[in-house]
C-alpha cells in the first residue's frame, strides 16, 4: 500500500484453476465502496478487518496511474461506505509468493461471485516477471475488470456475449 502520492503499476490476469491455493501465504476479507467514479478519477473506501483507507486514483495511462492512499478511522469508513449507493465490492484477497514476487489473488463474492483475478504490482511497466501455471488471460487493459467498474456493473450481470 502507498502511504502518500505514488504511482501504481499493476497487471491483472484471470486465474485458470485453483492450484494457487496451496501456495497462499495469507488472506483477508476486503470491502470497498466507491464514492466517485468519473472515468478519470475514483474515490474508494476500503475496510480490511480493523483497518480502513480512503484512496484516490487518477486516470490510467498504460499500466500506470497516480494513487493517493490514507488510513482513516474504521467508524468513518463505515459511514462513508453507506454513502456509496450500493457501489460496493466484496472479496477475499490472498497473497501468493511466486518467482521472487508476491501475487494478490482476489476471489470476489456477492454480485461478482465467480470472478477470480490475480494482480502483480511492478516498479515499471516493462518489468519482467515469472508467469505461474495458474495464470490465465491478461485483462489489464479491459476496463470491465477494474474494481470501480465491477461495483456498478458486476461480473454476475455480464451477458455471455459481453465478456
């Protein structure tokens, strides 16, 4: 997590099978809601057990985007989540070490149930990384898989011809 202004560079992939589970180092339940989504910026509230953050993300340029993230009191986060008008995503995030890096695998629930995606954060867009066998198609450039978009058009609502 970025404590202040930073640049997030990540690649996102679908997960093809469950073989990653044996290597999962830990997991945590995340709830995140979106106060604002305008195509250029998002304002997200996230809870993770007894911790909470507000995150502002700028527009995506290639694989990178500006990110501001600040810890907030859990009581404030719960109040802010109530203002998200149903634009809430729930998931369990697993951390899976592989090839000297750590993958984050999100197993979505609720309206996004059935979606399992893996993300890797990189220092630069062209940074090489080892691809685990359980990694499926890359969806980094597909806006449907952005969590902000999943909050308003959930995976479970997609029609067969849409994805």
